[in-house]
C-alpha cells in the first residue's frame, strides 16, 4: 500500500539512461528474481504480513517462486520491543507458510521515524517465461476491484483478500498466460497503465465487465480504488483462462483486450493516460487503515478541507468532525481529530490524527443524540454564522437555537428533548459561539456542507 510511488514509466526511463535493462516489478539475473518493498501505513498487527506479501507477490507476479527473504525494520524511538517482535514473528510466519527461508535482516529505532517501516527483500527463481502482449490478446482481472478500499474504510474483509500472492502462485500453471501484474497504487487503472507504458501497447477495457467489491466506497473513479490483492493477467486470444481459474477457486473476469502500439488505456472507448488518485489515500496510516469510525473521520476530514468557502465558518480555535460507534456510551466510543481542522495561510489543514476519545464536546453530543435516534452518529462543529444557518434551513434542516448554559449546551438541549438536525448557541462566559450539525455518517456531513456552500456561492 504505497502513496506517491515513482511511476514505473519514469523509473524505466532512468534505468534505460543508466544502461540498465528494466524488468516489470522484479529484477532478474540469470533466472533469479528479486523484489524490494516497504510496508508502511497499515496497522502494526498487519505490518509483518504485508511486508512479506508486497515483495513475495512481486516475485510471484513475475512468474517466480519465492525462496529467500530479508527484513529491515525501522522503528520510532521508544517503540515497544514486544510489538517489534510481533512484527518479525508475523513476517517469519508468512515465510514458513510459503516455504521461504528468512536469511537475514536488521532492526533499529531511529529519530525522525513516526511509524514503524518494514522493508523486505524477497528472492526467487523464475518458473516460466513472461512474454510481451500482442494485439488481440485478452486482458483479465483476477480478483475484484476495491477489496482493499473496503478494508481501508473499515469494512470486514478477510486478510487473504488483501494479497495477490496465492493467486499469482496458482496462475503459474495456466497455459497460454503471458504475464501478470499486481494491482497496487493507482488501482486497476494504474496497473493497466503500467503494463501499457512498459510494453508500449494500448489496452482496451469495458467498465461494465469489472467486478467491484460490494463494500467498496463509491468515491471518485472506481477503477482507481485501492485494490491490492487483485491481479491483471494477459493471455493469448482464446486462452479460456476463466476455466482454469474456476478449477483453482479463483475469481476471474475477461475485461478487455490488447490493442495496437501506443501508451494508454481505453475505458469504454475513452483513452486515458493517467490514473486519478483515489480519495482513500487519506486512510493510509496505522491509526486509521481498517479502523471503522476513525477511517471514516479521516476520509471526511480530508474532503472537508477541500470545500471551497468553508474556511469562513471554521472557528478561531478550529473545527472538528466526529463519528460514534453504534450504541456509544462513553467518550472513547467516539472518534474525532486529536487536534483540529484549522485555518492557515494556505487554506484549511487537518492538524492531528483521528482517535477515539479525541473530542469530549462532540462525543457528549453524539452520545445524547444516539439515545433518541441511533442513526445519528456523526457531528461537525462550525461558526454559527447567520448565512450558513439560513442555507441549512433552505436545505430542509431543522436548526434550533439553544441557551449557552452548562459545559455542553447542545448535549444538554438534546437531553432536555429539543429535536433538531443542527443546534447553535451564542457566545457566553467561558463559551465560544458554536454550530453543531448532525448526520448519519461523516460523508453525509461533507455532502450537506457542500450543498450549503453551493447555495451561498450562488446567492440563493
């Protein structure tokens, strides 16, 4: 799971300038394949798993059998020894599972490291020859788009769905298969573009043929959704790769064909030369990835700071957005930004990470709100500007003015039976004015504010 990786096309140019023959995803010397990858941005308990699979999968996708591995573990100062050992144990466990010998590595704590980083090297022997695609060849997707996206956003996804390694190893036995390529950064579209750039062939795919995980968030370009665990496979025309996959228990779908010379991917006839970055890259952090409400808060916050005009309504002390677990009872059941969403000279910025128990004020509001309507699990606080309140009312929201009394006026108003979709109060001794808007989830709040800002921009 990488963000901001140097595109393979750019890397290829650098290698060619240096007189080095590049390979796709793995380097080969006399049949020996090697892959190096860092694992970062995932929960610590899965770091060892992914550290192994990132590199081993690259070797397997290049038609190699992984045989040897090395692990380099870079840790923040003070990182607990037992947690470090658990990462190494998980890595060693995957080595044993796939018959790979762990032959060396390094572990250390370093100033400047914020998260643990596990960088692995896996070496293997090629078991069959990879061949260049030709016009008319078939393009398949093995697996589905968006399983990783669903997991990042907090859906229950089996960890085995998040690695292409077992799929790649099974596909070594498929006749008439020419090449494999894992789907990582840039999603399926990014993977197809990498194959196209390397082999200088245009690939044509049909969007309607691409299976998408049922729990994947419907955000942006579906073909760019994080989809680690899936594979692109290119086979000869008439290969019947689906039949082989059925026999191996693999989900496989013919999604397109290889075209003529050139670089790009035709999606339903429209030629694309770049993959838009998925909004879900905001979830690549150990404290967020796969963490339910915290993931939803991170994603919503990343979208809030991009809303044009919202900065006018962010309080001097900053705004926050929160999301409660179902049946929340205590502050630790509610995720919010540890710091705030603040105004800067360069626009709005998220200062801090999502964490449970990070906002006492919004947590109290949501705990009270959930007792009356369990669907209302998200809240955001802003300035109670009259124009924003008016826009919310035009959108059909019930907005209630409450007395600025007590430590948390909105929570107390809800407890007293005041029913509304948004609550605000004026300044009082020890209290800054505030507007709190409720919704079912954080993305609904983003959508609501987007509509309200649009109304204000149109002068409606």
